[in-house]
C-alpha cells in the first residue's frame, strides 16, 4: 500500500467534506448571521462536536485501532471478529446511558459550559433546548467512529473520510429549506445535527457488511480486548484531544466577552479545521494502522522511518498553510462568510482569530502525527502527562491573553498550547529512542524556509487591501481568491522543485 496514495485519497475525500463544510457555514452565516441565536446553537453543538472529534479523530481510534491491528496480526480472523462484536456492544450500551443522562442534565451542562448565558434573558433556555436535540448525535457519531476505525484498519480509508460530508449536507438542507418551518428558526440547525448523525452511521453499515465485520450484540465486559480498550479510552482523551478540550473551555471564557465572540471563534476555527483535516487528521489516519502493525511485528527501524516521513510531510504542507492563512485572512473570511447578516465588523473580528490560530497551526497538525507514535505502541501514560501540563498552561494563557486580545487571545492560547504539546511529544519520542531523525533535516528545513518565503512574498504582493475585498461582489471575491491561491500554490511548489524536491522523494510503503 502506498501511503502517499492513501494520503491523497483521504485528503481528497476530506477536501470534498471540507468544501461542503464551508458551504454549510456560508449558508448558516447568511441565514442566521452572528449573534444571539447562533451563539446559543454553537454552544449547544460544541459538546457533541467535541465528542465527535474525541472519538472520530482522537481517543477512541487511538485506543481501538492498535489493539485491533494486534488481533489481526497475531490472533486471527475469528478472534478479531469477536473483538469487534464485543467492543460494539459495550460501546453502544455505554453511549445509550450517556445520551440519556446528557439530555436530562442539559441545563446543568449549559450552566457549566457557558455560564455567561444565564445573565441574558432567553439565551440560556434556548441553548438548553438546542442541546437536548443535538445531544443524541454523540450516540450515532461514536458508533460511526467505531465503524470508521474498522474500515481504516482494513485500508478502506476513503469511506470514513467522505462520511462527514453527510452532516454538512444535512446542515445545508435544513438551513435553506427547514428554517422557515421551525420556531425559533435556529432549531432547524439542531435537527440537522440529529439527522446527520443517523445518516453517517447508516452510510458505513453496508461497507462493514462487505468485510463480514458488521457487529453483532455480544456483551462481555470481561473480554480481555474490551477491557484493554476501555482502560486506554479515558487517558487517551487527554493525550490526543487536548486542543478540543481547550476549545470547550474557551467557550466559557468567550461567553463573558461581547456578543458574537463565540461565533467569531467558531468561524475562525472552521477555517483552521481545513488544513488540520486535510493534513493532520489524514496523516494520523493513515499512519496509525501501519505504525501499529510495525509495533506488532517488532520492527523499530521501519517504525522510526515512518514517523520521520510523516513529520517531513507535515512541515512541508503545514508551514505554508499557516503563512497563507495569516496573509489571506480577510480574503478568506470575506469570501466565505461576508454575506447577509455577517457584516464587515464580523469579518475583521474573525480575521483576528484566524491570524492568532495560524500561529499554532503547525503545532495543531504535528500533534495529530506525533501522538500516534505513542498510541500505536499502546503507551498511554506519556501523552497523558504531557496533555495535563499542556491543558494547564493553555488556561493560564487564556486568562493572560483574553484581557488585551479578547477572543483572539483565546485562539492564540490554543495554538501556542498545541506547539508546546507537540514539542513535548517529540522530545518524548526522541528520549525513548522510538524516533531517530534520518539524515538531511537541516538542508530540508533551509529549503523549506526559502520556498515558504517565496510564496509569502507573492501572496503579499497580489492580495490587495482589506477594504477592496469588502467592496467586491461575491463572484469577484471568489474568482480573485481562487487565482491568488493557485498562484501561491504554484509559487511554493515551483520553488521546491527548483531547490531539488521531487514527489518520488516522499513515496512510502505502509506496513503489510
């Protein structure tokens, strides 16, 4: 299996989903704007969306996939199928109980996650009603993550990668055609979440059936594999998804700032999720199964070389993405969101958060690549220690930055915390001799810096003024942004080519 080809497949499927995600946010921004109702919805959706990230992109996959790969490599088909059955049964039962408790405790959850809403008449009650509709999404999307972990372990990467597009289609449909039929209209977005969760789970069921791994309900909490996965699940939440936990805490801080702060952070976060999904999540998805197999096969040299490949590819793609996002913040935000109720002030406020996030983009992506280096070895303790320290530091920075930088300070704290997290993860891999850098890193970094500088100079020269972007019509903004992005991509990869980089240099085979 070519990992570069697998990365291209996952990234292309993710690209489709992200484009639909931007379309969904454009529609939401145009129909609902940024204010009272959207603040309530984004807070209500934050917890289910956090758990989606924890399960689909973090803790569950990191705990489940290495053990599933071990069963495939060492125990055979029958025991692997039995593990899938028992894990699915235990997860479904636990999720049903958690969903029921979440719906009943919705007022308490909102009071804890957005205490500032309690002082605004009607805002707290609206957020509670929205959370009760969206909370069952956790049940559906967590089972979807289980199905996706199985498919990824069998190198069926494209199906889990395209599945999130169904949620975006649900949002677009409900916002455009459902909103007039709900009172208040924002309830349409909550029901879009509920319907999207069902659609995503239903979509993956036929593909599991083709593999002969459609789970049957066989509950057994004493099963060795189930207990090992459950033991790793709790700590893995801290180790892998510390950035998402910080986002929820950010909402608590943002709820005390001016109205619109939660929404501005949300729209900026959506922009940052684009490169994180295409690069970090995609790389983590394809690396984890191969790293797990190398560990099961006791092949430390191949393990280290695969990590080196992942880190080089991360920097090659994430560094120019961070620079481009900072330079093109206004063009991107205005093109995607500056419609209807989303005014010029919202554009400038969102831009500040985008620039702050871009400072830590490389760290946010690298965590997705470095964490599998521990979890593939079923090492939970090290990332947990790092995550706890990172979480504490991030909250200190939140408190320090929010007074002067407002919502942008909260975004900056997330990014800097991720860089700190990535640095400690890398140091841990080096100190344990899990990862040894291959020769050529200084030359690689020098050439990368020159190429990024060339791209940045081009983007700076052609991007125009902020006022000109706000004055353009929608079609002109989209067309201008497209050719600027293409020019930036062309200048960056041309510089890489002139400096000797070739696509074949990054060809890599995964573990069999």
